[in-house]
């Protein structure tokens, strides 16, 4: 870990050179904030992005992937209240128009911006067109709301929430010289890869597109890609990293990697803690695997297993389900070498039950499931949650 | 379909040459029936079996796989109240002893039987040793209970239930000349492959091991392997097919295939209808796929998706989740060619929402999700259920 300090009270505007805003544009029927803007004042505009691997990609993902090929982003506009996914060519035109209207509003405001410099993110229900009259009116309004300082970032983080109960921000200050800050929204449809829906990370470090891309991919691989709430992967997942260079400091790749990782890791922990219906925060750690890929595959299979997740909801140390799930992972295991512990208490040793296994106390909110495969020395951890009545309730009537 | 009649009032003893029994041996703490026996009186003893692909296999699976290599089975003894999985070498010894004690009891009863002719199946909680004193006492008792006629089969079907709410039997009478009958228990941990936990199918047709094996693999591929309640695969899944040859009729392979399929298909439908927490019986059918494997992979991915399943529980026609799940299937799809209907009503046409999609009525207990990929002419269907409060409730405190 590089020298520095992580705080959760700041987000995308913690880094110099960034302004943020969040408003209620009327996209959401309930009148809550639903339009966010992150604006890079420079002097640099380098950027990198990672997007959903779902083959069904929302219009804003298709658009932003094109924008990111230039390696340059001046603004990110994000809306909640509608995913603009599965909306066909008209939906893509809506995204394109959003970028054009924002670019025009920013240019009118005195900062010459092209549509191709504007990334767009959307989140909400799949399948409906956005109310473009409200979006367009909101774009003009939000440009006038752009504020320096922390509050703009907090407003933006609020405006991207859907079923999130709290906004998620984190900022890492490196020796008081340069900063990486970020915001995220998650709640449901959290799975690799990416685990999150929308994340914007900013930095005032001096870094080019390749450095940012490397730092972002390293961080997402170890954080958002290892968060798996329900095995469902969104059509809209987007993680962006923007650099203004405003600090004038050019960190080493290792320093940049560490700072971006610190922010993404903290945001991933916040996403887990606020996942839909969560009553348990669960870490599934696989150790002594033949390879990191194997460890990850086993951890993912266990973390996704509905029977494991319902048992954890019930604080039931039903370790047999962990064994059964492990046996279905797409890697070769040796059942007689598997040792499992819950919160440090062995429940299964070399494939058979340990004394006292049925009495392990899992009543707390944090549970660590540790699986030792006894086959090598690689390890990996997946963050997940339990499968609760709250999850069922929240997801049983989302569109209706 | 071959000429014949399917009935649900009969099971493993519908075929001539088979006796069955079911008793309460005290394995279950609640005193319900927990020990079942299916006995083949011959003259033939041909048999085939299909077992779980889980790498963590219960002791009775390891034992019965060995028995089935001989292609000959005289008796199947099944217990509920304990899976005898993850019990190490002592657990395997318990299974071995069960087979030996049953063979001795049958030999004492006047039917010379070797332990290697006895298949063993167990179901229940993973990880605990069986109460062998009660099992052994029960084995002697159950041999004396062996009864001809239908009731012995029904008693056996009752004794293998765990969280099942009803026993499952089906028998197919081919032109009044020969019969295939079966019993099954399921309820939870239903996934490919196999979808079920324990199934015994019997026939009085004359058929050798190879014919039985072919008929059984064809049937399980199309039935139990296409039932996916929760994506969890048991350590104990076993499907056995035994032939007594008592009818003296040697059907063609096609006739045998059709009759075994009819019984397995009906048992699979019964397993779906009685799955843990089920409130909706769901068929996910994929059509116009490039291959049957592709169709199956997409149907399975959608059928396993927690967000799709919770929406169906809520009778919510949230078709966007079907698109999102389809996009994550491990096959190449074209988002712009996907057309989806719920119960025959189009909700998405060529990747975009159809008029009235949000108003489709899914309040009934049966839901068909049909996904047209527009890429070929192959099709496949997966049977699944919704994800309900009942599922969470039933699985949150199973071991404790």
C-alpha cells in the first residue's frame, strides 16, 4: 500500500480539476435526483474505461465505448431512472443526442466541448425509452449547477442511486500531493464482470491513457470483478477513470495502481454492504488452489450458490452445501483434501465434518467462508451477500 | 410417442417381477418413513445407472457406481434422513455394510443375494454419519415387509421423501404387455446434471444392460438434465433403471426409449411442481438457436438467473432481465435478433420492447418464457421455478 489516506466523505471532486453536479430532472417518477455530471477542467483529459461483458449492451455503453477509444473524456453525464437498454436504434439516438446537447450546453457555458468527448451512463429499468424532453432540459440546468469542491461530487453520487440506500464515495489522498476519488452505484444485478453498475473515478495525477488503462484494469480485476451478489450481470456496467493532471504530479505506475485500487476496493466494499436485501456481508476465500484462476472459479461458484446463500441468511452452518458447491466448480478438485472453516472455526477437515461444526455461531453480520483445496498455493476472495427475504421482496416487483 | 398409457397411481412395482417396501426405521428424528427397498425377482437382473457429476460424491454414489459396472442389480436400498456425503472412509464403510446386511437379510429370506448386487442411495443432510444401528435393524425388518402389487411401490416412494410434500410415481403401460414404472424424490438441490436426487425406474421388459443404458441416458438427457430449480447439484443424485424381463416381451430400442422417456418426463414434471418454495412452474424455451447445445445453454442461464426468477415470483413481466441473462449465456448471440414472449404474448421484438409488454398477465401458476434467437433452427426447453420467499425460508435453516 502506497502512503496515503482513504476517506469516504469525498468522491469525484476530491481531485483537483473536477467539478460535479447532481439534480432532479424528472426522469424518476418520484422526483428524486436522477441526473449527474462529472466535468474535467483539465489541463489533461486522459481517460480509460471498462465495460460490461454482457453481449446485450445498453445504448450508453455502446456510445461510451466509442468515446473511450479516443482516450479522451471531458465530461461524463449519468442518469438513473432508466437504463436505456434494449431500446434499439432510437435508444442509441437518444444517447447520442444526450452527448450532443451536453456538449452544446458546456460550450455555451464557455468550455468548448465536443459530443465525442462526452461519455454517457444510464441505470434503471431495462427496456424503456428515456423521457428525452426532461433529459435535455436537465442537461442545460445541470451545467449551471456545476460546483467546485466536495459538494458537487456528493450531489452527483446521490443522483446515480437506484435501489441503493446510501450513496458511495471514496477518495485516496497520496501524501497530500495528488488524489484519486470515485463514486459508485450498485445494489442489484451485481456480478462479474463487472460487479458494479456505474463507477466514475477521477484523479488529478498526470497520467496518460495507457497508464490509466493499466491501473483501471488491475483495480477492477481485483475489486469489482470479485463482487458477486446474484450472478446477474448488467447491460450497463461501466467503470471510468479520468485524469485532469491538475496536481502536476506524475506518479509511478505502482503508485497510481495502488491509489486506484484503494478507491475501487473501498467502493466495492460499500457496494457489497448496500446490496439488495443484504443481511450478511460474506467473504468467500479459497486458499491452496492450483492457480489463482482455479481459486477464483471455486470462490465464485460457492458465492453464487443459492443453497449456500440461503443457509448463510439463516445463520445456519450448513457446510455440506459449501462442499457440494465446491464439487460443481469448473476446476479439478480432490474432495478428500478440502478443509472448510466459517469465521475461523473448522467445520470440515479433509472432506469430512469437524467436531462442533453444527454449533458454529454465524449470527453476526460478517461471515468468512474459507475453503482450503490442499492442491497448491494460490488464493482468491469473492465478496458476496446472503440470499434473503429482502432480496426476493425487492426484486419481485421492480418493473411493475 | 409409443402406444401406451401413463398413470401416476403406480410406481416401481407396476412392472412384473418387482417388489417394494418402505418403513420408518428411526433414521429421521420425526418418525416418518425413511427406508425404502426395491427388489427385482427376475428372471433378469439387468440394470443401468446415471450419477451426479458433482466431484464431491456421497459414499452411496461411489458404491453404487461400482455395483453398476457389473450391469446387474437385484436390489436398491434407499434411505432418507441423511445423505451420507462428506463422511470420509467411515461413511463409505457404512454404505458397504448396508449392502452386506441387506444381502444377508435377503439371503435369509430365501433369495440368495450378494452385496455387489445391491445398489444404495441416500438423501438428506450432507455431513453426518447415518445411525447404523437403526439402519441395520431396519434392513431386516424391511425385507419382511416386501410386498407384491402396487402398495409396496407406494410405500417405497413415501420413504424416500425429504422436503418433498408429495411422493412421485409414474408408470407407463405399453399395450398392456410390458410396463415401465418409476419413483422419484426431489424438492431441493435440483440442477443439472442430474436435476433430481433419487430416481428408481423399473421395467418387466426384456432388455440387456446396453439397451437399458441407452434408454436411460436418452431419457435423463431430455428430462432430469433439463430441470433446474436452483442451479445447485447434489452430491447424491442417482437414477437407476432395472429390468426383470418378467413380461417376456423384448421391445425395440425405440419402444423402450419412448417408455422410459415417458416415465422420466412425467417424474421430472412432478419434481418441478413440488420444488422447494415453488409458486410458479416455469418453462424456458429457446428456439431458432444455432445448435441444441446453444439453445440449452441460453435456456439454462435464463432459468438460473435470480433476477428473472424473483420477477416471475412477483408476476412481473420484467423482460429486460431475460435479455440481460441471455446476453450472459456462454454462446454467441445477436442482441438485435432476440424476440421474447411470455405466455405467448410478445414482450420484446428484435431486441427492443414490444407494445403492451409491461401489461402481460403472469398471475397464473404456469409461465412460459420463449426466447427466439433468430440464428438457426434448434430448440431446447428447461423446466424451472420462481425464486420465492418459500424457497428462502425452507433453505435458511435446513441443518439447524
